[in-house]
């Protein structure tokens, strides 16, 4: 920079300012997904929208900030930060109305427009800080390169630290809405400090601080309403939310519907468990198909369930004397299963991402169940050829792998469905496929794969069980499918229609207000 070494300490406040506002940009971008995901699902479209909107807003902010800096006579940075603070503070209060207003636009357009409305204003103001800071740090053309590089380097460092601090420390302890409110208040405080510095060191007029104080007072005035808006309200009289917890992976809820004698376990916009209120009986038909597998391949003693959910399959397998280890990525789901669905582990309970955890396992299993369906985007990294090969190594010689997949049948022409079957075929030579509810196009499909032949017609199954499974047996044209690998996996895009349709089903069943936080 072009100012003498003796005066460099006078610009420390400027470095601190761009550091903090750089961190604020990434906090807003990352937390934005946590506000959108419960309504639109945690899909690639949500992330693409947030990243695109952030880039758009910063581009506008850089341009506008540069223009403002050239015309502002080296004052006004505090006003920019105060506006950013107010707009950030208002985000939690705007989430519900904006999401409801964009619902009719569909998954992709609704996600983008809601993201654009919610986050663009505050990100534009934060984007204006860096070019304004460059102007303040530069007094001659000769030093503009060093000044620009230093300012943007410090801002980027702030973004890095903000990302790590949020993901590794802050978010596991504090809710996303509370973080937004706290960030708005921090920006107000920063604006007041910068305003005082502008007044003292840059000899700006005393009135420069007045707008900053006014905006801060407005923020304090709306804070109670913003805080009230952050409390999720279920406005359907027929439903009762028994459990609600924001985890690292989304909002987990247990919702009772007494009129339907039903208790649901939901994660964002996905139902991952359902039971009767009266007897706790499992209501998911596809799980009843999986529960018959021990009779298709007798002799199992140990099982691995990937995607624990409410844990009903663990209880069912216990009746066959099978001990089941479970892997569940979300500790809030595991907690809800224990407290509201009477889940009792029979084996190891592992909390973590399955792709990592299966590499740590040394045991062999007679049955491995992959049940990781979500209403938004499935964890597609668990449905690749490489993952299936890892799981095959954990099976006994007579072991069986079962995979639940939700999609459309489309008279057997669904590419996503065929791709899952074709990928399984690359790893396991034998495969059976069942449909949960015959006659419905949108369905649960259960793939059963092994290294040995499987037959419905053995002594272990009763005639009624054989007939029940036979009515659900399905042939899929695997030639239409794509082999899913870690390198090439378009499954999320292939499942876009599924995500939109399933989301509408859940909204119709539970009510749209349930997903507005």
C-alpha cells in the first residue's frame, strides 16, 4: 500500500472491517441452504441457486461499491455496513412469506427466486465494502494494485475463517435463524465503530453517523418481531409436533396426526418413518417386503442397516434372531427414533456418513439394507458401483443386499430406476425387484441382490407370503439404465420429477406451514 509504514496501523480498522464482512458473506451463503432446504429439499438446485445468487449479488455490489466510493468523498462505509446489518436481520422474518409466495413456481424456479429475494439485498451491500475499502486505502494511482490485492486477500481470508468457524463450531451449537440475528447485530456494532472512525480519522461531518444510528435503532425495533418469526409454528389444528430439532443435516421433526392414527418422522421435506399412534405399527409397505428377506435366505445372524430412520426394520429382524448394526448420519434422527418410536438397538449404533463408516467395518453380514431415500436429493454417493463393491466385501458368502429406491415406474421406462438396477447388476449377478404398491406409478422399489440365486418358492415362505411377493415382483429393462459411478452419477438430475412430486405429496399430507421455519 502507498501510505508510509508509520501510518499503516491507522488502517488496521479497515482490514478488520473487510475481514468481518468477508466472513459475513460466507455465513449468509452457507446458512441460506438451511432456511431453504426444509421447504424445497437439500438438493443440488438449492446449492446451485445459493452460489449463483451470491455471485450475482457480489458482482452488483462490487460495481455499485466502486461507483459509490468514487462519489462519496471517502465517507459512507459505515452506512453500507449498517444497511447490510438491517437487511441481514430481516432475513428470518422474510423466509416464510417468500417461500409461500414462490411455492407455485416449482422446485427449480421457486428455489432460485426465493433465494434471490431473500439473500441478494444483504449480499449486495456486503459486496460493496471491499471496493469502498480499496478507495479508502489508496491515495495515489501508484499504490492501487497493492491496496486492491491486500483488501481482497484479507476479505477472502475472512470468508475462509467464517466458513470454518460456522461449520466446525458455531452451527452445531446455535440454530441458523439465531445466527442470522446475531450476524445482523454484529454488523450494526461494526457499522457504529466504523462510523466513529470515519468521523475521527477521516474528518467527515458529524451527521455521517446519524443514519447509522437510525438504522441501528430500526434494527433494535424490529428485533422482537424477527425473533418471534423465528419460532416455527404449526398452524394445523389436526397436527401436533412432538419433536423438532435442527441438526447439521436439516430439520428433524416428529409429527402426530391423531385423526389418521399416524405418527411421522420427517427430515426437512422427507418422511423417513411412519407408525400408528395406537400400537406403534410400521406403516411403510416397502419395509414389510424387506422384512421377508430372512425367509428368502435363511441362516442370517447379523445385518447392517444403512439409514436407520425410525428403526422399525431392526425390531422386525430381531424376531428372526438377527442382530442389526445401524448407520445413521443424523444424530437427531437417532434421538427421535429412540424417544418417539421405541427404537431399541440390537447391535452397534453408528452415527456418521455411511460411505466413510463402511470402510471402518470389519464384520461380515448376512444382510445389508440400504434405505437412504429422501424426498429431496438422495445421497447419490451411496448408490454408486464403488459403494456397492465396498458393501459386497462386507457380505457373507450367502449374504443378501436390499436397496430401497423411490421413483416413477413409467411403464418400465424410467431411466433412474433402470440405472440403479443396472449398477447393482455390475456388482451382483443375481437380482430380484419388487414394487411396494402395485398399480401406482410413483412407488417404492426394492432391489434384492446377491452372489447366489434367490427364489420366492421355498419352504420358508408360506403360500400367502409367496403370492403377496409374486404380486409385487417386477421386471425392469436395465438396458435403459446408466451405470452410476463416483465419476459419473446423474441420478440427482434424473430424479428431479420425483423430488417435485414427492414434495407435493408431503405438503398435501402434512400442510405447507409445517415446512416454513
